[in-house]
């Protein structure tokens, strides 16, 4: 790119000679295109002053709407611009030598003699389709570029098929109630404010502390999980350095890294998980098998709202693995309160209300009344009890449709009870993480009594 400055300067200085008219038109066109390319380059480097200079020069030289200055004035412009390009050439050349001397990045992996693999403890594991930006030193230009242009990393990630995690932006998203409270609904405002993390967060899991000295700024990708000689599980991560202190533009560095990752993935076999579109294990699949389903495909659509909610969290830059490490959740369960008007409340989760349709709520309250659980084939024995609960929820009386729904849900030869359990599960995990929600919805092994595992003393009936 630096050599382009000299070529353009030479073309401009040749305009001082008696050249044919066609040459001047060619120079105009070449300058318009070249200055446009340089403007874009400086935009990607986050150098806005230089960007606008080249935008103006591109407009000045464009051949479509000629700016009349006269031959003498144009000769002066050509000389000034040529001198500017020559100065720019030597300035960038000098800066390039300085930065190259000061900055020694890790090998990029393209040299077969070099290796960019680093060993981590199991806490340093990422999802197979995640790239995490790490930094031990502050590269202000790089930081400003990523923070002010998040679409740059997002677009690059989509192009190479990875979810890019930039921790400073992740923390900003974590501060939003709807994100963090899904993971830990019991946290207070004060506890939420204490959540913080730096760009070197993942480096605490380095297996060899001396490796920290090799990492300045770059991306980490998990390649393999294995059992080490000491018997502990370890993680092999790949590191890809990136910096503004080199002659290589950031865009070119990202392109090279993407190509390198592609080559690494296609050069060896590695562990593969069953992952969803964001590269996370799909925790929702297989729920139908938990509940003796007959015709389980009929209930797949019931979990779409949950998948949509989880997808929204990930679209905000929330990594499931990083989230689990930043917010160390425990099994802090909330009491469940059934109010006099049969609302289902979780007072210890900021008075969260779990809303359900009447028939689903009636089924849920039936199981809540039976902490020992109910075997599905015994549901006909509970038909009258379910009808009584439903009538309390809907005091206007049982209509034909409600009676038919109660008969269906207590018929073990139909799929209605499985659909209701799936909807109940959906009502909880659409509000908070399944790690906690599993204590509240109806669950159980095939052929055994299905029940709600929340301790009975945490159930309050007003």
C-alpha cells in the first residue's frame, strides 16, 4: 500500500509535462479510485482525519464533473498532492519500522515450524464456534476501533462462522436486567453492579503461567478438550494475535486469521458437539423423551419461544460458557407462592409471576399438591381433583370445552398431558435459566412418577 503513494505521486508529477489530453483524463480516473481506496483504508484504521482528506481528494480529481481551475492552478495542485503523498510514504515507512521493532506477535501458525496452541485448564474452554478477544496490554487504537465499530467484529464473525466475544461490550450487556436476571434472577441491584471483568479474564486459566508473557492482543479459540497425564481435563486453545502496531491493516489481519482458522479446522479431526446455530449445545432438544411422549413431534413447537429468548441473549454477545464463569450461579431457589386468586409467584426472584393458561395452571397446581408425584397412567384417578382446581381458577364454571380438555389431559392414551407439561416447562425457562427452572416444572424418568422437585416446605398456599 505504501508503494501506491509513490506511483500516484509520479503520475501527478508527469502532468507537468506536455502530455496528451487522454493522459490527464486517465490520471483523474486513477486518482479518484485510488484516493477512494485510501479513504476506506484509513476508515478501517479509525484514522478519520486522513480518511476525510482522501475523500476530498477523490472528489477533487473525479472526471465526471470537472472542477475548472486553469492549467497553472492544476499544476500547483498536482505538485502539492504529490509532495503530500511522498511525505506520507516516508512517514508510514518510518512508523512501520518502529512498530515492527517494538511489537513481536506470536507466530500466526502459517509457518509449519511454529505453533500457536496454548494449554489451558478446563475453565478456559469456549464453545466450538466462539472466538474471545483477550488483551494483556492496552492498544488504544485497537480498543477504540472495536468499541466504536462493533459491527466490524460482528460482520467478520458471521463471515467466518464464529460468534465474536469482546468482553468490554459483554459487560455492558450484562448490566442489563433482562440479560443477567435470566441467568441469576435472585441477584440484587448491588450484586449486579459488582459484576466486572477485564480483557485478560480468560488468562487466569492458563496451564502454564509463563504463556501469559506471549499474549498481548488477539483472539482465542478452543480446539480440543483432552485428559492430561496428570489425569485432569485440559483445553487446547489457539491464539491469533492482532494489533494496530504493524504495517498490516486490521482488516487484512482479520482476513488472514479467518483463513488460518479455516485451514486449521480442515487439516485435522477434532471433537464436535451437537450445536445450535450459535455453536452452543442445544439444551432444549430431547425434552420430549423425558416425558413418555407419544407422537413427540407434536410438541416441538412449544419450545420455540424459549429458543427465541435464548437466541436473543446470544445475539447481544452473551456467551453461555463465559456467562457461566462470570456469574457463578448456585441453586438459590425461591419459594413458590400460590396466591388466593391462584397466581403463581416467586417472591425471592423479585416477585416474578409465572403466567400460564388456565388448563396448564390447573395441571401444575395438581402436581404441586402431590409432591410424591403422579404416574401418568394413574391420571384418571385425579380427574375430579383436576376439575375442582380448574373451577377455582375459573369460577364462572366448567364449559364443554374445559370439560373436554380435562378429560383429554387425564387420558394416558392421549398426548395432551405431555403438551401441558411442555408448556409448563416453557413458562419457567422463558423467565430464567434451566439450571434453576428444572426445580419448578414437572419432570421425571420414563415409567416413573412425574413430580416437581422443589422442596415441599418452599411451597406456600395463601
